[in-house]
C-alpha cells in the first residue's frame, strides 16, 4: 500500500514528508493505522548523529492506533484492536524477558538500526529500502511492526493520549519508580524537564516522595513541573544543591534522575553531589555514542556507597506497565493531556522539533 511518512535521508537533514510504499505484514507482524505520534527527543538524535543509524529512516517511536491487518501466526491482537506501540519489543522467551527485564529483550538489541527483526525492510521510497526507528516508524499514517512491539489497550481510551505512553511517560515514570526505586518519604531531584523528565516527576510523586525538586533553566518547564506535582524547582544544579540540603537537613536526595536532552560526562559528578549516602543517580538521558569518559569522584562513590544506574525504558515492562499507567490516568493520578504543549500535522514535523529545541515544548504531538 501507499502511505505518507516523514523520512530522514541524511545526517543533519530535515524530515521530508512524502509518499512511501509499505509492504503488508509478514509472520508475527501487524499493520497499524496511527492516530497520533509523540515527538520524542530520541528522534532528534537521528538528525544530529548522536544515535548512529543507517539512512534513510522513517522516524517516530511513540505512537498509538488501531490494527488494520495481521500477519500469519498473529493471535495476540485482532483487526480493529486499539494498541500502543512500545519502542522496545519483548519476546517473552529470552533470558532477560523471563527474568522480568523486558526492557533488555534480546530482540531490542538492534531496534534502532533500521530493518525489521528478520533483517528486511517494510518501507520503500525513491527506489531504496527505508528503515524504521525502533522497528516502528510512527511518523507515518500506517506502519508495519512486530506484534512483540504492540500492547493492546482498553477500547475507548483516547489514542492521542495513549501514544505518549509508548515511550516518554513510561520511560520517565519507570526511571523514578523502577530504576531509582523511590519509596514513600524519599527525596528526589529530576534534572531536565522535557518529555521524559516531566514524567519522572510524576513517577516520584506517585512513589510518595516528600520532596520532588525539578531542575531546568527554562521557567515555563519549571512551572509545568509544579503543575505535575514537583514540590520545588531550581534553574540549575548549583542552585538546587543548597535547596536540597536545606530540605533534607543535610542528608541530600535519595535519587537524582538525569533526563536532559543529551547526557554529558561532566553531568555525572554534579548529579552525584545532589544525593546522599547510598543515593542513586539514574542516567536516563542518552549520551553521545563517541563519548566514553565521565567525571566523578571514585572516593565519594566508595565512602558513601553512592550508585550510578542506567535506565532504558525506565526499566519497565511494556505489556504490564502500559495498561497500568493508563489506569492511573483514569483514576486521576497520572496527567497525560497536560503533557501535550502543542499538536502538529505530519507536514509540520520539522516545526515541532524546532519548538522542542527552543524549549517551547514539553511534548509535541502529531495527530493523523
């Protein structure tokens, strides 16, 4: 079939919206008609080269829609089912999945590289095979994805809000409640209040933290953090330290979650200084592929038993956590609509990313 998609053809290029050819679903795959797709910072990493991929690539990895066709052997979903697409597949059978670590599923190892799990392509344009960001390619009105990457949700839930749970909400929320392992009465600092950090704030609130300090240089984002439940804000880490020290009577935070646009090696030590004994620094932000050094005090790490933890998808389990997060929204405990700063058409995808780079958006959303 023919459909329209936003394709990135080269490093540093613009997203080009054009007609593409989409193959029907193969074994273990489904064709999804998208209702909405979030504009996540990770797709910006394709443009800058911070996340190395092969071009061309259909962008987008945060979306929801309805199943329109199923491939051979698919029994988990049926035509017409509403689904959220998660940017990491889970096979349910590999060593990591059977231990509950589905965010580390072996099938996700090459998810950003372009081809599908069998090494072939579903999108074609200008005589070339076109990859799909995280096996999904949600910057397209239609896409073919592995059934391992979809989660069936309840009928009637607004699909434009469900789309946000495919990446940003689950990653941020999980970074707080799963990777950081925050508990009632803890204190938490979230560094960077974008699409991920805003939900790390919500995760910390739901975990029962007594203090949630949101750090961002943009005043609009600090105000949004308060709306989402943060108790205090700061414009920088330097400004946050005396605040956190005063709030905790010198004990400092139990966890600091790094959700900046890019993780830099120089971010690590300032984040470590925000947490107290056995405090956790969670690195959710993506670092540049070529950066292999970071600055930190090894003495402080040992003497105070501080910890540094990486977080992929917030250490979450998509099949379990996506429906639970939607239930939290229905119960009034998780804000979704408030995350969407502005909606765009597919043709406005570059405008959406310019707004993100300029700090005007918490989350932009493409509506199909």
